[in-house]
C-alpha cells in the first residue's frame, strides 16, 4: 500500500501520533488526575482492555502510511507499563517513523532504565516538573514525591545520550507561578530545554478557569526581567512551543500558549488512547474506536481507509473557538490521551 500525505478540511497534514500506553499514573497531579476523582476506589483498566504492543505496532504502521513520522509515547505515566522497551523496538523498526519520544514524570527513570530505553530506539524525553521546592511540588503531585526524585530522573536521561531532554512545567496561577523564575534559573545553562505550558481546560476534572491561566506573555515577561531572552525561529511548521533564547548564551526555553495564543492552524497531531480510540483533538469528546475494528477482524486496508476518512473530515480548532459553553462540555481526560 502506498504512503501518502493525509490532509484535513483545513489543509493540515497528519504527521504526529501520540500513543497512550496506559491510563495509570503514580502521581495524582491536581490539574490532571485529582484524587477527588482518581482516588483509592478508582477502577483503572484491566490489561486485556488495553491495546497490546502488537496492536499498537500495527496501528503505527497504518498511520505511517498515512503520513505520520513522529510518535510520542504517553499515559497516564508510560513507564508504569512493563517492558515498554519492546514496544519502542517495534515502533523503531517501522521504516517511515523518524522520531520516537516519551513524556514521563521521571520517577521510574533510573540510569539503567534510561539506557535501556535509549538502546531500544527512544530518541527524546520530555519530563514533567512543575516546581523546584518540595512543598509546592508535593502539593501538586499529591502523593508526596520529592523534587529530587524527578531531578535524578532528569540526570539519568541526560547521561543516557538522548537526542534531547526537555522539562515541561504547567503554570497555574495560585499554584506555582512563584516557581517560574527559580525553574528558569535552575535549568539555565544545563542544556535541557525548559518549556512552560499554560494551564489548559483538558477534560472535566481539573476545575479549569481562565482566572487560573498565567499567559505565555506574562511568563515571558517574568523571565525576561531576570534573565533577558529574545525570540527564536520555530524548528518546523506546527511546533507547539514558541522558542526563546537567553541573551547570555545560557540555552533556550519554550512557551506553549494553547489558551492565550492558539496554534490550531498548524496542528498535525492525532492521539491514540490506551483502549484504542483515536482522537483528532486534545479537547475532543469522542474517539474513533480502532480496537473494535482490529479485534473484529478488519484488514489493514480497511482500517487505513477508516483513519484516512476520519482525518480528511477533521475540522477541530477548539482552542481558537473556545467559549464558556465549550469549556463546560464533556471532553476526554488528559490521563487517557496524555496531552
């Protein structure tokens, strides 16, 4: 079957696939999996309900024929799924795939694990860290994990020789805005790119309100007052983060402005949940059930046609059209599609 670029109704090509390998996480971050919803009694998915690695490999092959070149593994927390290296090896063997990355909280990222992931074919790692002081960070992750555990994971990733190690910080007013400048100072000059992410209304459990959003411009102004920065060109069309570099040569930072300055116009990403549903937007309510097609015996050609039709009809631009009403409508939770 021939490879071809697949475009949606707004001319956006399908290029990236984010793959959630589990709905489980060892954190209960207040903006993602709050304990009020994901508490002790919460029923996570049984293993038989998850896509197998072979099924994910098959889906990646199909998406690759439709134009996907980049795969990001997410969760939940992807490192809680055992033998993830086996999946990475399978994806790395797909000819058209040029880039495999992982988003993690890094608590399980020992030096040994980082090396094994790298050997399997993982190219890049994005690590979530929302504060540098234990009091704030423990209040956010809500399971008592200290900052040092994540810093150790970042160090393990840095020593494993990945193509890049990025650190992601979600900024929420009233939660951790006082950590913005300390984080910038800490990672200045380390070679690790720190990216600040506006607090987004993903799902319905994180009590999002626009008053809690610290905008990209406000974040930039804060940092620039302490560590002067200047803008950089994007690496490629559709890059989600605006790039800035320190004027003193201390590296670069990124700012992701999904709320204040949406980038829907270049969005090239589809998302695959751990139960095999495809979502064409981070803020979607419903997904297209690929697991059912596969387990009912559909051929690759039939699945490819279904996915191609799904993308070709895509008109999602939620962040550009966000309203009070749309914020309140049902949406898939971040923990199901990994952001």
